[in-house]
């Protein structure tokens, strides 16, 4: 099972980005100060770094 991290645009109510890779629920997300990267932690015992610019 692949769990997707979804990044919503709340102003437009649009779902522009979906990041797939975790195999269990995502429990936390943090953004870099420049908003170019996100770090997610999951119950699959992994941490993933996502490039939000691509």
C-alpha cells in the first residue's frame, strides 16, 4: 500500500501536488523556511524530503 502526501492550495481549493512514497500513515510534516522543501515522517519509520518546486 502506498500512502500519498497531498498538498492542497486552500485559496483555490485545488489539489496541485501529490507526493507518493510512504507505506504507512504520515504523522508529521515540516516545511523549510523558504517553502521549497517539505519533510514528512511516517509510521512506516521513514522520513522523506520532498522538493516542492518540481
